[in-house]
C-alpha cells in the first residue's frame, strides 16, 4: 500500500491508531499494529504542520494559513479557522469542561461541546483562541516578536505556554488573555514544550533542553548532548525523550540530566515523538515513522527511581527498532537487540 508522498511533519497517537501529517498536504490515520493506512484527510492546500485529536475530532494547522477540524470517523472537514496572516505552526485544544465556570457545569453536554476552544500559533507572531463550534476567533494574544512555534496548556490552572523564534517562552491566562510571565534564558528559537507536574521542559535551536519551575520561573536543569536543534520532546516515567535535527532521538534522566541512550536510524530531522505502551514512536523528515522498544530503559529507570538515586549514563547505544512505517513501503519488523 502507498503512504505519504512527502516527508512527515508530525504524528499523534490515539488509542490503537497513529495520525500523521505531511508536506503532501494530507493527514493519514494508521493501524499501529499492521501499519495499514485507515483513512486520508484531504483539504489543506499546503504543508500540514501539526495535528491533534480530541474526542471524535481531528484538528490540523497548515502553511495555507488555516486550521481545520475534521470528523475522525467520517474523514470529513467540519470547520475551518481563518484569520492568521501567515502559516499556522502549532495547535492546542481546551475542552469545555475546563473553561466553563462552576455555575455553568449543569449545562447539557451538547452545549458544553459547543464551548470547546482551539488555540493556534503562527508565524505572524500571534496566538489566537477560537470557538470550535463557530470557527470564530475570540481572542488574539500579542507579545511575541517572532513566529510562535509551540504551545502547551495547563488546563486545571487555565494557563497557556507559548515558545517562539524570539527565544522566549511566555505564559498566558487562557481565559483573560493576560500575559503572566516570560522565560528568557534560551539562546535560540524555542521549538517545543512539555509540561509535567508544573515543570516546563523547553527544546531549542540552541541545542539544549531546559527545565523550569513554572511557579517561580527558575531554571533548574539543562540537558545537553544534541548536535543540532531540539525539535521535539516527550516525558515518560522519569525519562525525557528528545528528537533532534541530527536525526537522533535521545533519552535523559529527567532529574539528573544524564544522557541514558541514543536512538539512531533516521536519515533526517525527527519532527515528532510519542510514547505508547512503552514503545517510542519517532516521525521524521525522511518520510518514515519508526517504533522503538523502550521497555528495557523504562524498567531500568524505574529501578533507579525506587532506589532514589540518579541514573548513570550508559553512553551512546543503538535503540531497538521494532517496526517501521515507510511512506512508500509499509512495515518492516526487526528483532529486539540488547534490551
């Protein structure tokens, strides 16, 4: 079977399905067990940069200056969000159950769904907040002086974090639009963000990841070893996984900052990483989605955490590639090695 006709820009895992978007203007849904393409979503007129799945809806952002909402099951576009003056690079979804005030929580479920928000970041230096039901922009957040490359939400605290080519991370109140804090230590564009227990991880073109305490703004850790920009991040069980422009994924002990493993196999930049059932999914500019067995490193890390001691670096090791979805070929299965 055929897959994407150009490089993959992002992937999103939802239950037993993987969603990928591409420079070929399409989004695809895959069975993660068989590698079979289950659905194709067409409508964007340029590169699709980001996707996310919420409930039965798929959201996407594109170089065509729009974000779109699709029915996952029907492969049908149901909403379009227009208003950015340039590319839509990043997305976040805020559920109605998070934005409704306490006195409104007795509303019918259909009314709650209509209150969902989509947040978009663009190369026009703005962040926009949209009503999903109508496609109307209800708020534009101004402050960045460069393209907004990444967004992440802390829903319970109603806070939005945005990273930009202006080298800063900014915190916003998602309800009022007020800018709360600016994080300024990076020496390059802030490309990706991850939020875990009020610890904010930021990956940058300066080849580092930094960990910040959200409440104080203090930087408490810096993760080095990348040979190129840090393009994507994911935290799992005390391990910080990173993807880089040097075509490698890496695993760091999140507490100590020690590099534990390097995953080699991609030919170009890793655009996205996801973790599901102790498998690491990496999507790359080379047009492939690779799946790595990380049970060994997770098991070792859990043992170390139980002993309450910092993990010791094991140097550069090749990861176990268990499956690969190629944009033309499909699925290749490899045996585990070394785990």
